[in-house]
C-alpha cells in the first residue's frame, strides 16, 4: 500500500507544522478524514487547543473541542510521520526583506524526523524558488537523505481568508504542485479529501509559489489605486464613495475600495515578490509604488484628523478620540501588521493618546505586541472624535443613537469613517462632521 492509502486507512498520520490561522483549519479539516498530529512550538497555543480554546477566533471553540487532532509541542510525536504540511508565518524584516527564519526552523524540525518515502508540503507564502533553493537543502542536511530519491517535496499555497465566513478552506480551489508528477498526484489526492472546490495542479513548484504571491500583489495594487483616488478626490472635495458607486454601474469596473492595507498577506506578500525581482536584477515599478501608497495611508488618515481638529479649534492635549477596531481587517481577531497602529503612532507625535476598543482581539496580546491598553466600548464617553477603523459586525450595526452616546458635546461630533460604511448624508444631517477615505 502507498502513503496515500495508509493515510486514508489511518495507518499513518499527517503532521501539520504551525497551528495559526492557516495550519489550524487545515489540521481540523484533515482530522475528519485521517489521523492528524498538530505541532506548534508555542506551548501556550497548544495548551489553549488542548483546553478547547480557539486562540485564532476563526473556527470557534466547539470545532477545537470536537476535533480529533493530536495537539502537541513535543517533536518526539513526529517520529514515524511520512506526510508533513508546513504552515508557518513568513513575515518581513526591517527594510521590507523577507523573514524566512520560521520556514527554515520548521524545515530543520521536519528534516530531523524525515524517513524514506516521506513527502513534505509547504503552504507558507514565499517568493519563487524558496522551496527548492532554501528548504530542500535544509531537509537534506538534517536528514542525510536526498530529495527526489529518498523523499519528495510539494508546495500548495494557503488561500485562507481569516474572518471570511463565505470563502472557507473547503470551498476555495487549492493549487497543488510537487517535485515530480507522482508527488503532485499524491498531494492532490490528499487535498481532494478536504477541498470541495477541487484542486488545480500547477506545472511546477515555482509556478505555484509565484501564483500565490501575485494574488495578493494584484489586490494591493488595485487598493493602492483606490487609495490614491481617495486622496485626489478629498483634495477636490468630491465624495469618493459616490464616485465608485457611479463607476461600478459599468459591468467590467473592478469593485475595490480605499482603506488600510495591513495583515500578514496583502501588506507583506508584494515585498516577497519585489525582493526576488531585485535579486534577479529587475526593479519593480508598479508593485513598489502601490506598496508606498498603502504603507502611507495610516499617516494620511492621522493628518486629516489633525486638520479637522485644527479647523474645529480643539486643543490637541484635550482632544478625546476613540478608535473602534484594531485588528487588520473586519471580523478578524488578527492584529499582525495592523495599520491602525500607524494612525495611533502619528497622533502620538501630536501628544494625542486615543482610546481603542475592539471586542474581537486579545487585549493581553495587544499590550504585549504594541503596548496599547484596550478600552471597553461601554467605557468610551465624552469623546470629540470617533474613528471607525475596522468595521467589525458589532460596529457596522451601530446606529446614530449608539454613536451619540459616545460624544460629550452634541455640537462637536466628529466621525471618521475610514471605509465609508455609514451614510455621509445621514450623519451630516444629524449634525456630525463626517470624513472618510
């Protein structure tokens, strides 16, 4: 019997390395069809899962309590495993240089447990060439085995969209690839066990790596264009949302909107692509221009808040500003690379320390990562400015009456609706000074 048959018959296990926003859903999904070992170096994370707590907030506690994943931080549990899936973070370092230390560390861990006939599949987002040029040499060095002869490698980029209740792991087409046709076939069949939408077999690992990294680069560029339009139209005193609504009546107009672009994908992946481009002697023009615009949006929003305070003759030292939302996107607890902190830092330069509320994030994690003390929404009172940065569902459902309670002066109600989710005309008719991108 082959590896695939042994896994399906639960004679052998799948090991998922890295149990964050990507690895956890993957491990839980595979556990419905096979034996799964879920490995992570974070003992706190493992303890949470063993207690039935979903620290990502994406699957829910019930899914963790009822799954059959063997959660562990003990490398000894990986002995005898022959199918590994690596789903660890790939952030960027200072200077926007790819940080591959987690992928390298995971490769060393897996390499030490490799045996003949094993397959290692990488899901982490990387630039084209990382799997074959960086990961395989580490696996070979640690195991003493040769790739292609003793073990095989594949790449299947993650496409999970945290916080999205519609586009889930199982209904997004999965790109798969392998070092040879046989490996691609095995990887494809295993993923087909859990992916209802089916798999797409890329012709090579580098093609699969490139496909992933350009997906988010494309979104980044499109959002950058909208952000530039927003700055232009604000300068011209034209309502950006109204312009986009009118333009969207054409069938082929792309439905993007301005906003803060952070997180662990769109705000990072383009730098992986441009890093590799420069390594080959090509300097990106469009991609880096888009990143420059999007990276500056937090400062742009903060400067417009300052301009409004000046026009309203509000003393910066006395201004009370409340932020609704800190995570990098709506309906997600993920605070990695959130651009809301860019606004806060810019306001701090003017001596303003806003209050920040977000019902989804872990306040202890926020303090450890950013040094920000979170405030309950119920404790926000007597504000001059409300900034809706991340329109989580609880915030999106708020009515004018709910916002009225947050202000201290009925004559001075400044609303900064970054993504333009509320009605400008309605709030202005109720005496609000309204501003959005």
